[in-house]
C-alpha cells in the first residue's frame, strides 16, 4: 500500500509551499552521488518533511536515497553536523547563496 493511501481518508493531504522546487532537488539526489552538498540537502529535506502531512512521494524518495547511500537517519545527521562545521557547503550553490531551512 502506498504511503498516501495508508493515511486516514478523513485527514486531508497538505501541499508543501516548497514542493515544486523540492521535487526537483529530490529528483537530482536520486540520480546523483552522496557529496557533502547532496548529503546536506538530503538532511535538510528530511527535516523539512518529517511529520509533514503530505508530499508522501517526496518523503518516500528521500528515504530511498538515504538507503541507497547506505545511511540511517542517525548517521546522516551526524555526517551533516560535521559538514556544517564548514560554512562553504551552501556558499553560492545554484545561485541560492544561502540556506533555505523553511
């Protein structure tokens, strides 16, 4: 059974305001390797969608990427804490020039 189908029919699935941009990032992660930047993006999106009542396709794909890269949530967050000790991970990447944690 798919994640979106297993939710109560009385609970309305919400659309995240960053869904479209995040879907593109997740698609990129699914096709790429676990660089420091990609690991930071994976952890950031895992936190964004944790407990979110919707975007179940993104949540499922994030878990698939994490598993394919042989990380658990604990090891991913441990690794990205180390990565974030150096602020360059998000510097001028993709024209963003900063972090997007919302």
